[in-house]
């Protein structure tokens, strides 16, 4: 077996080991109507001098809670213009009004969210100093375990499973006083680019309900785009935060691998998975990134360093003198024309903002997709082995066998509990890891991974950040690619390299494609642990785009039908 | 389940025609406070499923974190086995489905063990040394424990239902694998026993495991194969190895020896019949002294090993390894030689001590003030006998080394004779207190008053003139009867040697 990437090695004295003296813990913890169209007065508020919104005297009375940015909402909460219960109730009402159509949520935790909000209000009334986002509600992808709240990862296998522990990021949300509205829909075990592989039916894109909201984290992006939540948690193994952001006109960040704890995230591919923020603005994402990021002793692969200064970078929003690398191999050739056009414009805009655009080459990227579809299924085949009907989850007795053996129960349960895409990848991964094939498949894929990391290293010698379109197309129709796995896999061609190399990536909306009027996404990539660069350049382009389009891209989305009876 | 008895040939016959080759895999459970990858306590015999958490239950989302103490223990074992220590190595996933394995993969090490290429010199009964080459020692986690209810002999086949206890899941294990052990010939079973015994002593001296084979904290899997003898002048090592069988979980030193002995005889019978050995696991049965067929195990077993992506590589700094090397205790073999010289024991006496497992106890007893000879007499004599009768280990016997040193001192000072000392021991074991307290309370003390002794001697001689005459006539052995009478007079609390001296002085 060849040695692959020598990732940060574990020194026996380093904190990656658990000291016996300090054992890791065993368990972890006014209805408003919706108006479509741009919201004039808050246009620059979203992007510009948001810090002023934390000063009570400058904050206007909020009439439309759900349309506020998380930053503005936090300011209004801090200045007691609204209560956390009001903010949470407004979003619960919005969910009740539109989620029958959008289907962003698998579980809505009305009581839990209101209880958390009420606790924030109590503490604020008592004069306690609270975290910035205290009282700002959030939606969590159903891949993160939530103590006492059903977690299914979009699979029949975990239908009704109530975890006895919180994922570390969930603990951090709770500690930050952020009420959890519920769990969002996703492709089963995060395998997919459309949520069509969810065992509970697809989510719908708020821009066009007949279209997919991206995947696997389509529920989170749809929830944010439909104003059902100001913020959401996603996870990104090959693009599952960024591609949904691109096709829903929202912002999504995959942090540096190890930047956010994976403890409590139902694992797809351990060496690729990374949780991150979904939002409607770059600054909002930064605020959430600071809450969930940082070292976790429960995750050995977590980076033992402070969270990069992302909020500060988002506020700086300045690209003057920054070197922006245009990746020759993913510059939009062969992508949907409208996506390519918006990308070229955005690059031009960056130049106008004072960035220096250089072309870089990453020749190994073309092998990325192939390597990814060996590494991911290999790790997934092993990670998903634990779903055996013995200790939790679905248990099915095999048909026609009176006294089945444990093995027969395992086989029958896995057959009944896993969907086709999951089975497809388990078979692929099992094959790729088999003796005699290991070197040719898994081993070769790891070498490609090394090559891609080298490409990035070379590119970042020439550029501070890299840019590509996030996804090849705008949102496609539900059902369009469901029978063509290869076409579905191609959605991730631009996002996968970042996962393979462990570097951070961001997608922001950069306009609407001419041919279909649907949002397209701009991807930024930065060197590992330099997440702040994404926020700095992302916020700068976001501001320029909002100016060019006259309002945030999302404000162009058509109104959703609102169910009145609440 | 195979119930038919396999054919065997006589051992000497088998050895005369075949050359046995062995490979031993020993699992040692570390005695860390917490499990290998989580903070759960490692306790033997707790209520089932009370020391479990999301990590060792394999709940969705849970992640492992390496126990630093376990890594240090592994390195210490590796160093004590003269192994090289990897400066960089990884854990790997061994994938297979079994209901008592929470994740359906075992986090283990594959081609990058923490320790590799070492040896252990093993002393055999005749004092000669056999070098056991160690291939590797690697870290892994234990599985849960299945309890099959109903059906036969606790096996899964035919069971009504099975219960799983995950308290054991995730307990740190070190697996120590030998290279093929060749050239032992007829002494192969003895070499295996001596190796496992030496390994047990070594690990015990390191203090990293309880190494209790009967509790499963040390388990041995014995691989055996036979190959043809090379014949006169032939190179035995040029003869290819035969097909092996793996006898699982042999849980006593004696069983290791017997199981290998049995397999050699069974293999020979199979080969004699013209059939070939089926590569399989075998189960050892202590009661019948035979193995039965387990499951077929071929080299094609595919565990789909790959590097564990949830853990970062282990890269012990060179300074840490050196620090651990310096912390190693004296090797047991070397220590035994030193102690034997210090104590002045003969080779035979020393072997008795080793066989009784009494070295540590004697060392402590001597440290507490006993003479080496006295300590040996107690631990390999009276105490070994009593422990054996009660089926207990010497160290669990309920008497401290300080007590034995005190008893030895009281005999030496002439306060007690041997029989009284044994009575005092009874009292100590009955919880009546420390030896001096027991002796005081029971009034056990040799008569030190020579006047009382002389009076008793005179009285016995006067009452047994016939016997006294025999002694006077030179039959000194007859004095024994008189001594017995004196002891009786003084209710056993007389110094027999002194009484004999006095009787002979008066009669000769």
C-alpha cells in the first residue's frame, strides 16, 4: 500500500491524542406576510456598513423579520427591538406558510426552538452578555446529530432515530443561543446533487418549484433562499454546500478540512466531509463560521488553531492588489452559456475593483472527478457498514425465513433501508478496496489527490485566491438527471478539487443566466487555513454585484405562494 | 459443529517424519484507564453495556480519538521485544461484518505497525535458549462480547438468541505476531509455552496489562503447520511450509502446549492419509484435549484494509521513544539471573520459584526482612500448597509479604516452631490480625525457659525407661519418641531441636 498524503502527523505529545487525565467526554447538548421583490432600504445594509446595525440608535424598526440578514437580526435582538421568541416565531410561521411547497425541512422543532429563544430572552433581560448571534434562529442539515431530535441523514435506514448526543457544531449553536428551527432535507447520506435521492422526497428550488435546489444540502439552501431561516448548516463532501448555494442564489462556504468539527456528522467520506455555513450574505456566513469553527478534541482531524479572522475579512471586503487566479481548466468552457457569461463578467468586475487577474493551470483537475468517485465510495462503503440493524435504525426480517440469522437480518435491512444511489456507491467502494484492485483504484486515486494538492500549491504561488464557476448549469428540472448518474456527478466537477485537497471554497450568487433567469454561482478557493481570503474577496464582489444588479440577486426570486391558515 | 473425533498419530511418530512450524499471535489487553478511542472506563466484569458511549457503540457521527497512554504502552511493549518503533504509522480499517463489532470494521493497524522486527529470547526447561523472532506488534481495539444462549457449548450455531455486551468494545489491544518459528522440532509445543510465558512475564513487568489468560486479558492464537523432513544433509529451510491451521483463544500456558501438541499429531494423521490440511480456524477444548473445526480461513479473506481517515498518523518523537526506552524495567530473564545469584538458590530451587510464579512475592518478602531461604520455603511450600488446594493465585491468597516476613522472623528468632507458625498463618488468613497479634492472642510461643524444658525431659525419661535404655545403647533414633513425649508435655510449644539436644546430653 503506498503512503499517501502525509497529513499533519500526530505527535504523541500533540493534542490530537487524548490524555488519560482528560478523557474525551462520553456524550456530549407575530406572523408576518412575505413580500417578494427587492427590499430597497436594506440593499446596502446586507453588504456594507453592517457594524452600524449593532448600534441600537441606528437600527430601524424591523417590520419584516424573515427578510433580515442574520447580522441585522442580531443587531435588532441585541438592542431589544425584537425578542428571540418573536424572531423564532416569525421563521416558524414562514416555514408553516411555504414549506409544504418547498419541502426544505424533514423535521421542524417548534417547541425546542421556542424554548431556546425564550431562554435567550430571559438571559438578555437579566442583563447577561450574550454571543453575537444569540436569538438568531438556524436550520441544521439532517446529517448532524441533535440530541432528542430525529436525525435521519435523508435515509429510511435511520427513520425515527433519536440521537442520544449532539454533534459538536450543534453544541456550539446551542451555546451561542441560536434556536434550532429543525432539520433540513438532503440526498440520502449526502449522496447526490439534487435532494432527489432523499428517502423523504426532494426539496424544491424557491426560484422554480419544479427545479432542484442542488444537493446534497438542498434543504438548507432552499430554507435560506425561501426565507425560512436566516442561516443554515450544510456539509460539503464534493460540493454539497457550494452547488446548492449556486443554484438557489445563496452563499455557501466549505471551510478548510479540519476547520469545523465533524464529530456528530453522519459520515459520508471522512477525508472529504466538512461542515460549513449557508446564508444570504457573506458577512452572515462569516458570523456563523465563527460560531461553529475551531478546534474540537473529539475530532482528531480538527485543526488545533484559532478560527481564521473571517468576520473581520468580510467587513474589510477589499480586493485591491489581490491576485485572483483564473483556473484555465475550469473557466466555464462547456458550461451553460449564461453561467459562463456571468462568470466572465464577475472576473471583469474583480479587475475593476482593483484585483490583478492571472491565469493559472491545474492540469490534474481533469482526473479529480474520477479520483473522487473512487475515494468517496471506498470510505462510504466502510462508514455505512455500521447500519446493520443490530443496535439502531431500521430492522427488517428477510421474507420467507422463519428464524433468520443475524447475517440474514443485516442483509435484508440494508436492502430495504438503503436507496439505489447509496447501494451503487457501496458496491463501487467495496470493489475499489478489494484486494487485487486496491492499488489500481483506491491507491491511484490517492495519488491523483496528491497531484491535485500540488496543482493547488503551484497555483497559490501565483494567486491569493482562485476563481471558477461553482456549477456547470443553473438549477435543472426535478427528474431530468435522476436516471443518469454520470450527468449528476458532473455537477461537482468544479467543486470536488477543493475537497480532495482539503482547501476552503465559497460560492456566492453572481447573477442570473440570460437563457433561464436562474441564479448562477461564483466559486472562490483559497489555500488551506486561509479561509478569511474567501470572505474578503467574496464580500467585495458581492457588494459590487449588488450595485450592478440594483439589489441582492436573491431579491429577484419570484414570490412563493403563502399558505394562510396558521 | 464437528463432533467426530479426528484421527491422530503418536507424537513421536509425527515428529520423526515431519518438521513442525508455528506462528503465534498473542493479544494483550492493555490496562489503560479508558478505552482505545473514547473516554469509557475499561472495567472487567461490569454490568453489560454500562461502559459505552456513541464512539464505542459506533453511533452515526461518532469519531475516534487515540488514547495516548495506549500508544505509549504499545511502544514500551515494542521496545521490550527489541523491536524497531515506527517514526510514522497509521491506523487502518479492517472491514467485516459481525454483530459484536459496532462499526463493522475494526480500527487496527495493517502494513504500518507501531513496532516491528524484534525478538524475544526464551529459556527452555533444560536451560537452553530459543530466540523467537517477532514480526510486529500493532495497536487495535477489541470487539464486543457475544453471548449465545441455547444451543450447544455457547457457539452461535444452533443458539436460540444472542446477547452482545459492548463494554469490551474499544478496549485497547496489542497484537504481537511472531515470524514462523522453525527448528524447534519435537520441542515446538514447549517453545510455544515458554514463549507465551516469557511474554506474559515481560508484559507484566512493564505494568501495561494484567495479562490474566483466564480472564482473557491475554489470548493466544496458535498457527501450526507440518512440512516434510529434509532428510540427511538436506536444508530444512528449503522445504516449503505446509498448510496451517489456526487454533483460537487458547487461554492457559498448558493449553498452548497441549493444543500445539494435538495439532501436530492431527496434521500428521491427515497428511499420512494422503489428504491435505484444510486452512481453517480450530477451537481448542480443554476437557477433551482436542481441537474441532471452526470456520474456513483462506488467504483470500478480504478485509479491504485502508488507512483510517478519521485518525491522523501516529508519529512518536524520537525523544519520546528514548524516554520510554529508559523507563523500561530490567528484562525478566536478566532479573531472574540476578535474583538467583543474590538469593543463592540452586537452579532447581529457582525453577520451582518461577513455576510457582513467586519471584515478585519472594523479592518483596525478602525486602520486608525475611531470609531468601525462608521466603522461598514459605511461598513454594506451605503457601503454594494451600493456594493450589483452593484454586487461587498466590498473590490473591490474602496474606501479605510483610506477614510472611514476620512469620519467618519469628521462626528465626526461636519464638515459633514450624507447626506453630502454620497455626499463626491460619489465624492471619482467618482475619485475626497480623502474625504477632495472632501469636499473642492464641498464646503461641515456644517455651524459652530451659528449666521447664529440663523438667519435662526428666519426667519423660523417667516414665519411658525402656526407650531411654535403647538410646543409651546407642540407638539415637529412638530419641524421637522421647522428643514427641516432651512436645506433648509442653503442649507443642517446645523447641524440638533443643529438646533433642538435652535428651542426648542426658543419655549419652
